[in-house]
C-alpha cells in the first residue's frame, strides 16, 4: 500500500485564494485530511469575508498560513497573523478576514 503524496500548503493556498476571489461570498475551503476523527481543512477568505458563528469541535487549532484574521468568541476578537497558531476555544466562534487570508483548521471530531 502506498502512502499519499505530501500536501503542498502553498499550492493549496494559491488555489483556494483564487477560488475565494472568484466566489461571491469570498470563501473557499478544501478538506485536506480526513483520518478517523482528525480533519484538516484549508480555508481561504477574501478581505472582509467571514465564517459566521458556529459550534466548536471537540478540539481544534487554527494556523494562519497567509494574512490576518480574527477569531471571534462571545463578542471578543483574537487577532492572528501569518505564522501564528492558536487553539480554537470550546465555545461558539466565528472567523473574520481583515485582509485576503488562508488558514489551516485542524479539528478532532467526536
């Protein structure tokens, strides 16, 4: 059995940035890894685009591959920039892109 090819996050960021630019909602996402309860998703957002508040998975982290975003939780915003990694709190949250951005969401689901 052969191993899957490694993912090139820069190429995926380029691809989904272009798709987000062409999308009327300014978003594009790609499920990169689905292994049991583990999920990794590349999410591209145009400046000003957001993901509305939603429930948190069992455990998750958000890594900013490009740009500047805010993780919004209970009316508070935590700004994150390129290269930063932050845990996603175990409560309802959203995401707002201040500039064109790409993030890697790693989540563990039940």
